[in-house]
């Protein structure tokens, strides 16, 4: 299996960092960045939407994972 590498420094360790300083964004964003040099390689929602939907479904009496 291939090991993911940072396109800038070739590092192979990554971290998720909260960022609320994105111009025009109305919500916080999580940056996936290289642990060594900080280059951003991806973004994701601050809130884990599938988990939130599952919690709502459970409160309404539905099982999403049938």
C-alpha cells in the first residue's frame, strides 16, 4: 500500500487543525495539513455531518445503519 506524502516536503504525518480565518466562510473549517511543514493538503467540515445526522435519526427513532 502506498504511503501518503506531503507534496511540499515529502513528510508522511498529517494533522487536523481548526481554522476560522477563511475569508467568506460562515463556518469553521478543519484543515488537513502536514505535521512537518504545515502545508494544507485538504479540508473538511468542522462538524462531522454523518455523525450529526445519525444522532438526529436516532432521536427520531430511525436506525441509519440497517
